[in-house]
C-alpha cells in the first residue's frame, strides 16, 4: 500500500504568559525536524494570545517548521480577510502555513463576540463557502466575484500566492462531506484515533464525497491530534479500558504509529500531552528525535 509522506508536529498552549516558553519549544521543534506546530484559536478568551498573530511571530523566528491554528475560529475571521492572512503568512515564511478550518463550535462564546449565531447546517454551509472562496482568492488569476449565501465579494484581486493546504476539524456528516469535496486534510474531532468508532464511521463519508466530486480520496490526509505519555519503560497496556491510547515507550509509540500509517491510512500526527496540553521539552525531544524518524523510516521502506 502506497502511503503519503507522514508529517509530525505538536500542539501547544498560547496563554499570554506562555510566550517565551512557546517560542523556545517551537524553535527546538524546528531544529529537531518536526513538520508543524499548532495553536488553538479561541479569540473570546482574554488570557490567550491571538492565534494568527502568534503564528506569524513564531514563523518569523524559525526556518523550516510550519504553523497552523487547530482549528481556525472561522465565524470570527471572515473568509476574504482570512485568505489575505494565510497567503501573506505563506509569502513571508516560504510556504510554511497550513489552514486549519472549523465551522464553529462554541456558539455561545462566538456570539458574545458580536457574531450572528448560525444554525449548525448554516455554519457548515458557510464553512464550505469559505474554503472555496479562500482558494479562489489565492494563486493569481482574474478578479473574483463570488455570490454565496454567506460570503459575497465583487471584483477582488486574488493573491498571487497559492492557498495553503486546508485541514478541517469536521465532525458531523454534512461537514465531513464538505471536507471530502473541498479540503486537503481532516483532523478527527475529540482526539479520536484510527481505532475509534468515530474514525471508522466518519472517514468513509469524506471518501464518498471526494469520489463524487471527482477527487482521489487518498489525497485527503488524516492528521490525528494524539495525546499520550512517552515513558522510559514499556507500559503493560498502551490503551485504557475504553480503547484510548495512553502512551508507552518509544518502541511502543513507533509500533503503534507505523501500524496506523500502513494499515489505517494515517498521514500525520500532532502530539499533545496526556491532559491535552503542551508536552514537556524532554518528551518533545523524544518525539522529534526518536519516534518520528523511526516511523518515517519504517513507512518509507513500505513505499520502497
């Protein structure tokens, strides 16, 4: 089975007081060869750094690693302006940006920001429109006129810079189908992994919608948010009684992730700590220096 190049990253908190430590960890990950870092986007929380301002700052202090919001709070970031943001970041960083996209989840807080509340169905319609519009406002070409239900632009010049890859946090069936039609990757919600019921029932929806739209479903990545502990010694069980991954030794991680790629189609992993927070510097070093290279080597052999 041919597999995509596997990407490895880590997720981090972005509190106001976390800035210096966050910069240090992202720079460490950059030196150690990780592919991406991700920040959450909750603009209604005053103690958080703004996701996109922070991503821009961190990209300016690194050389190779890509950054993305996991996932962008779309209702508070109108698509035409978001297109300008991500293409500008891409131009300034040499393409080191991924556009993580969500339809919006915490609508009580989102509406507190002065944004009109949308029904779940309307929010997904706006989400799909936004992805289409952002791609049309990227990569050059003639001025764009777009008349959607939620977004309208008239004769707007697209950026000459290509749109970054779009990875979504789709959960519901309608949103999953939109991912299949217009996105480039999928991040399963609630840190669900390849052995979960959520993955088994959700990924086929993406694949069917992609095929119906004339796309190759294999081109749509599955990138897992994956919390767990990296231990010095093997654990007697790497999953809990509910089947969720707990963690284990480096060898246990390598075996699990290699199987995820070769047998279940995984093409990326974003590491979080067991409590879904930022990993320690030591664990991040083992993730980048021991686990990721071993999985890359094992899966590259399969590609031959």
